[in-house]
C-alpha cells in the first residue's frame, strides 16, 4: 500500500469519527430537550400546570395586548428560583424563554398581576 493511500484512508477514518462524535454531542445536549409553550391569557397562564424534564425550555407569550412578567414565587421578590425571572415586563407581542435546569416544583406568577399563577414541575 502506498503512503498517499494510507493518508487518505486515515483522514477518512478521522473525519468519520469526528462526524459520529458531533452527532452524539448534538443528540445528548441539544436534540433531546423539548420546548413547551405557556400563554398568558386574560385570567390565567395556560396551561396552569406543566410537567417537563430537566433542561427543557418553556416559552412564555401572551394572548393579550398588555405586558406580562412571569417570575418565580414569592411575589414580589422572586427568591425561590431567582434565575426564573426576566427582570422586566415582556411586551404583548414578545416572548421570553427559560431553560429549567433545577429539578423541583416551581410556582410562579405574573409580577404585574400577582393573582395569576402557575406551576412548572421539572422532573429529572
């Protein structure tokens, strides 16, 4: 076997290995996570109760023409899961998304109208 053919096969082997590793990383860290939608309606978050897995993303939006502010309890200081807080109102035609890494039951509210509440349960 000549040296150029050996280098060609070695290069092909390493390219194939790199593609397999890249596909594995994509599957483990990106593809397996799901995205869920929670909509702020006139009187509630829909769905009001949501179960997801660790690492999933929840996208918050509104069906109303007013801003909203989804944030973790306790109202008004959001201390139970401080990262779960956009730290400002979300406009009526905007979205805010949050990737949940902490396992547990996370109660939240609309900071602009405290009585509107929801719960997101994050499973391992």
